[in-house]
C-alpha cells in the first residue's frame, strides 16, 4: 500500500485551471481518470488525512503511485478528454456501465453503395444509421417486413447480392415486391439510396408528412380512376400505420427526447433509458454498474450521458434529454451535448405533466432492472456456493455457514426500540423464519445493549427448545420470549408470553414469504427457534459484535460464529480483533453479507415505522362518533387547526363537504366538552400539532432521523 504523500505534487506545482488528471499504479497502469474545473483544488482534496477520505477514495489513492494531469482551455474540453481516456484506459476505479444484455438495433448501412437494412448488435460503425435499441430481434424483423412494402430497400447479405447480380435474377423478395432489386439493375444506385434515406426519415419520426403525401397520391389515383394504383397506395398507408402502432404514443406533442432514470443502492446502480421519437417510444436499453467510487446521483447521470452519447452525433442526440438529477456544473455537459448534436439540446429534470409521468415509468423500470440483477446474482447456485466458501475462508470457519441469521436494531431517537432477525439458508432468504422483537427492558439510543438483549433472548429460547421433549415451557418469564413472526399468529406480531402462539396460522412473516410452519413438537405446535445458525451477523461494528459474542458466551454457546458488517465502511468485524477483515470489493462473500444486512435493516425499520404510525394521534376529533378519517382530514384542511374548528359556528362547520347539520352539532358538542389543554400530540416526538397547523398525515420528515 503506497503512501499518497510519497507522490504528492509540490505546492504551487498544480495549475489552477480546468483539466483532466490520471492516477497510475506502480506498474504505470491508469487506475482512475477525472476532470476538474480547478486541478489544484480537486487534486488537493485527495492528499489529506486518509481518515477523512471516503473508503473507496482511500483505496484508490493508496493503490496509486503517481498522478499526472493535462491542462485544457474549457470544461467542455475536459469532459471530452475524460471520456476519451476512460474509453482508452478502462480504469478500474471509474464507474463502468455494462449492458445488462446485448441490445439489437435496426441499422441502415449508408456507407455502402447499395444501402442495406439489417439487424446489428455490438459496437456501432461509422456511416451506419441506427434505430433502437429494441427489446428483441423479432420486433425489428416485424417492423422491417411492414416497411419493405413501402420502402423496398435491400436486406440481403453481400454474398446473396453478388450471386443474384451474376445470374441476372433477383431473390424471392425482389419477385414479391419487397426489394427494388438493385442487384439486377431495376433501380439505379441513386434511386436505391433515395429509398434508403426515406426509410431512415420515416424511422426517425418524420411520419406524418410522408403518410399525408401517400394519402394525397391515393386520392389523385382514385380520381383518375387508376384504382389498382390507389389500392396499392392504400395498402402502403395501412402497412406504415401498423408499423407505427407497434410503438405507443407517450408524448402528445411529438417530442424527440431521451429519458434517463437510475435506481441505486450503496453498491450498485441500474440505468434505464427510453428513446422517444415523434412522441413514441422507439427503443429502450439499460445498464448496471458497480459503484467503485464515491459518486452521487448527479455524477452517475454525467457518466451515463458520456456512455450514451460519447460516440454519437447528429440526430442520435435528441433535442431534449430528461434526467433525475443535473450534473454539477450542468453548463459544460449541456454544451458538450449541443456540440455533438449540432444544435441546442435541453438537459433538464421534468417537473410536471406527461414527461414527469413517463419519467416515473422509466424509474420503475430501473428499479425492476436492479432487483432482477440482484435476484439473478443471488439465485445462481454456483455464485451462492462461492459466496459461502469465501465467507468461511475469511472468517476461518470449519465449514460453510449454510444458515446465517442477522440482527438489526431500529428506533427513532431512542423511542420504539425494536429489533429484527432474518434468516438466510444456502444463501437465500427464508422469510418464514424471520422474527421481530420489542425492546422493553430500557429506552434510549443504546444499540449495543439492545443487541446483547436480542441475541441472548434468541439463543435462550433455542436452548429451551433443545431441552424440551415436546412440552412447551409455560413457566418461561414474560419478556424472555421471542415475538411471533409477522402474520404467523392471529394476533399482532409483538412480544408475547412464552408458550405457543394463539390462534390459527394466517400468513407468512413477510408479504412475499410462503406459509411455512417449520419444525413442530409432538403436539404439532411450531418450534420457532429450533435450528441454530452457523453464523450470526450483526448490523454494526466492533461494539455490536462484542455484545453479541458476550451474549453467546453467557449462555455457554461456543459453536456459533459471530461477525458484524459496518455499513459506512463495509468492513467485516470479528470478536477479539482490533482490525476488521477486509473482503475484496468484487467478493461474492461480501455481496452476500451485504444482502443479509440490508434485509435485516429493511425488516427492522418496517416494523418500527408500523409501531410508530399506530401511536400518531390527531386529537379530539378521534373521539367524535361517526367521524371517519376522510371527514376529519376535510375539517382540518378547511379550518387549518382544531383550535379554529373549536371556535367555529355550527353553520361554518356545515360548509365543509360531507358534514351535515346533525354531524356538525355532534362535532361542536364533542369539542366543547374536550379539554382545551389537551392538544393533539405526535407521541413519537412530543411535538404539539394542534394550534395553527394541520396535523401531518405521515411522519416522512422524521425518517431522516430514524435508525
């Protein structure tokens, strides 16, 4: 590991101007390329105390052995040079978008004497017009088959074209009118190229004028009583309209735009792009990338724009590009796009209307693409086996951990402290065995103490069930038992007394989980903690790991391994070690541990939000008989607060939609009898919400403070 101070440039050596810089390792390989408005300020940020750097940035600067830079005149030139170097050197620490599949394009080879329409994949070639990408190759062939009736452009390969020219006979398409047969001289090269250019114009979205021209020709042929020609033109118009119908209209103003949306987590990001031409979705594509550097959404958008338009020019860059976040600064990127197109390009975030709705659709596609990518990676048996082997090797286990249990603590500023336990078997989630806990022995923000309590409760129950011979321990003290899995019992999933869960089995632990009762005793009742894990994972660092290990040691359990995954640095901590275990960034073992940890966090915070939502009170209106949630909200919206409602006359209350005189009298009587000193309170925060503000319908503003 190199010391960044060993290759740090001398003070004043770095120019204060726009430029592009490259970090190289000891073998002179470029490992990172970046651009900057001020090289001096940007590079100086890398050479500071390593503890202040993001972990990924710290890894990069300690891997590098030298840094060099190139000064340019403008930020636009810096953007262009950065893209060129990234394509040339493929640096390991730069964001790398990789296609989630190979998309087919409809291509017209205008670089040939007789242009050809064909399906193409892979790298784009100069002089070829591309349309798409399409989801499937058969979709291109269906479109081309309809279009060839009107634009009989050559589709045959070079060998077929040459052979037909030699024997003087066209292929089958030439005989049935779906090729103009330039191979045998039916049309000149100029006429055939004109057909190909008309085909490109129609595919580029300039459809209306061409269809109107055909319709006018059809009417003229009918008036001249050339009915056969009119019939052919009618069929041509129908074919073009069928081709257009294969892509739905999404923007009524015939807009040409690309919509880019991202779905990301701390490790990966998925990008989805919809290509809209003439108001219709002409193509879709997507990428998935590992976030190997510390980048935000705006930076990911900038990288996506470079990837998408770096080798494009002309009509391939649309007039409008809609993104979820603007690069910072946005002006150089917008100018770069404008130069590539040759005219102005609008780069913006959609705020309202059809474009915002379509952006939401693209966003959902990005989320699904990321979820599908993770599912495919997790469902692969070979990958899961390798992940478990890597975990066993890194932690020094005797065998692979076929059952992993992960614990997480969640609370809101010390209130409603809860915990979750999720189970993964053979690398897959076992949702039927998820559990959730309430922490009742104390209140406050003490995650270490809560972790010790939860792990202790889980394994005390395991020891009890291990000793049982079919009878439930009805004498176990309250508070020592686990909570029922969400939905496994007829009652709520909260902490109960020890003993069998009352009521029938009604549903799974999570909405997607199957109904599984698990192991049972001799009377058929579920043994909820019958299986011990080979590995316990806690969400946290060294203190949480020590607490979990202490809970196991107090119970005399020494055959269960413990580790913790610290979310900020993604470091794996083990008991009695001062330094963490560092798994490679590309490790499948690290990826599995992160999935387990994230699932435990999701399950815990969902339970904590559910508990907190039930405690939100809206004040005296709750006690008014016959007054539902909708009419309560209508009253508060109309008057602004319970205080103003209390001072209102019955006639004023009757003005609220849905409130009759009888109901208004009931409301007035209820509020008159209510104590004014008892305002509506958000019990999660202690905040009074009565006087001059409508009570919040949700606690979304608090979620930034919850854990």
